[in-house]
C-alpha cells in the first residue's frame, strides 16, 4: 500500500506534500481533482472536506498538511522533523501555512488583473472563503511586506552556511516555507515580487536545494482505483484520547471556521492536542468505514 494524494498540480499545499514524498524517497499514487468544488472522488471519502490536498492510506483519510505530514512520518524512512529542530519544524510549518501563506497569496494575487482569473475559481473562492478581488490590489503592498519580512528571517537563518533551516537535512518547516515561494514563482504577473524574495542573500540557493528534492515516484491513479484500496483495507487502530467536553463515540461535525464547506460528520474516536479522528460510513458503499483524520489546529468540533 502506498500513500494516495488527492491534489491538483498548481496547489501550493499539494506541492509541500509532493516534496515531502521526495524527502522521504516515497512512491505515491496521484489522483488529480479539480481546483474547485465539487471534488466527488475526494469528498466521497472525506465526507465534505474539500480543501487540497488529502492523503489516503488504505481506509485512513488525512486532511490538512498538519495531519498529513505526521502520517507520512509514521511510515518510517527519512524524517520530516530532523534534529536539532525536531518537533519545532511543526511550529514553523504551522506559521508558514497560516499567516504567511495568506501574505504570499494576497501579495501574489494582487498583481493579477481581474480578467486574468478563471471565473470558476473566483466563484468558488468567493462562495467558500469570501474572496474579494476588489480589495486585493489595495492590500497587496502590506502583505508583500509581510512575506518579504518572512524571507528576510529565512535569509538570516541561513547566513551561517546551513543548507536548510535546521542544518544539513530538510524538514517540514523548509517544505512549508518553500511551498509559499513556489506558488509566487508560478504566477507570471508576480515575477517582480518573486525576484525580490529570491534576491535576499542565501534564499535562492536554499530554494534550489528544496526544489531539488523532487517528488519521489509519482504513479497516476483514478478515483475508482483509490476507492478500491479503501474497500480492501481496514482503518488502523486509533491512538490518543477524547478530551472534555466531548465523549468517545458521540456524533460530531468537524469544520474549518474560515470556510463554508460542508462539515465532516462521524463518530468521534479522538479529539486531543494531537489531532481529531472520526469514523464515518461512506455514502453508497455498504460496509465501508473510513477514519478521517484532522489536526486539532484550525478545526471546529461540535455535536452533530
């Protein structure tokens, strides 16, 4: 069994995970999904979670990179949390994937004329996240300054000659910081901003080293092939606890407060600082139970 990634090629969070596969030297299955809802191959298993990426390991479904990377780490091989930073890589990645991701998005997208956006993409992001194209241009300079400040911090970290933020080996923090810049470099109208990021001392060389990690061995799959792997598998045992006020076995809804996507509803198996797991029966698939895993950060849990 290999990890299966639900993604689209231009997703920066998917690029983070693809590079994670490369860092661990992994083979992985690629199921391409749309950049906009609906994503039936993915949401059939997640129960509603529509963000990209999602990783499937048999009948276990991992949503959000903060849940995906620890799941890949548990498979063994080269670590995504190398010493001396170790778990601090998770904190760096959380910061990079949160406020710094938004800084890079707004700074890059503010350079695009309104007619350059795919109308379907705009409609999707307006409905799900409240995207307001009219406000992007005015917000661009401020968010560009925040992204440049992040890159300046990176530049100073690398000034002592280290190859990656923690030393000789790349980690999750590198991958998350890299994914933001990778997105900026992929937008032609943001070329000037990308050049400013890369002009800071040591940043371009670091970026090239992370890009050089590659993506491991990518194997294209269909959604039906991935579903067949879920049918043939049994979810792994769940570790962790259920913290008050929740009770193990209760029906809950897991949603992301900053989106209007449908929640994932299931029987609660875990809800603690390490993550959230719910068991759910897959619609239209009698007898198929999957465990859907989320990080605790960024998720709202409520009784269903």
